[in-house]
C-alpha cells in the first residue's frame, strides 16, 4: 500500500516526510490534490462529503485505497479504505440480473447517491452502526474471472446495495464487502461524526 503522503509527493504536492502522520500539511496537500482531480473531470467540489480514491486495479483484500473527508469544503481527514470487494466475494461472486461477478464501483461521481442512516439506538441499524445507504443508481463493473484484477468489460447501472460502512477491526476486507466502500472501524466512527441522519451524500470515486 502506497502511503498517502507518497501519493501527494509523487504528484508535486509538497515534499512531505513519509511517516504516515496526516498532519496539517498533508491535509492541505490532500485538499489541493482532490480538487485538482475533480477539476480535471469536471466534477462537483465536495462540501460535507467523502471522496474515495482507488490506488490500483487489484482486488487485494486489503484496505489499500483512501477516503478523504471534506468538512465545510476542506479536507480534514484521510483514512485507509477499500473500494473493492473482499476475497469472500471475489471467489464466491454473486449473480445479479443474469450476470455472475464481483461488484466493483466504477470511477464516477453521482450526486445524491447515498443517504446517511443513523439512530439513537445503533443496535437497530444494519451492521449495528451508522452507514451510508445507496439510494440512487450507480455504475458498477461485474468481474467474474477471479484473477484479482478489475475487469472493466461489463458495466451495469442500478441499485445494488453498494453502501459505505464500517469494515471491522482486522487488516483484511474478507467478507466485509461485496462491493461496498468500507473503512476500518478504528477510523469509521470518527469519520461519520459530521454527518446527520438522512443527509444526502455524493459518490465521488476516482482512480490514480
């Protein structure tokens, strides 16, 4: 997994010490980096939202991607995540609409794609924790060849339950994701603090 500071450094956003500590300088670099990438694509800038960055085309069962939280239009948190399914679903792909394959969200921005769901009683929620539920169609790949590389040949659009949610306490994605974007528990509960129940959020996912 390439350190986020190394990603920034490789792209000319400051000469940062690669120590894994996301401090003010790294967050400033993250802000410039994300907004530049969105500008290249003609995408909307985030206000209170999460931006997902896919770092490679490999289904590696690790939290090797990044989620950048924007709070009032500024990047204020960067954490590891996974934007691809874990091994359980890579090797046991689902069949949906007659197509068998692991679901993987395409690079895209969909305005109002997800709704934040929380409650005073978390035990009543899906997975027992707040999450972002897919409420508008998004584009996905269906990859069924089990070779661990993302196959972009088959693209479908729809409501697939591609939520964003916590990803457990371990170092592996495993069965935490069948295509959902997942963040390890130790970061998840801090990341969601700025969101309110029924708040609409945008899926913004790009690859580097």
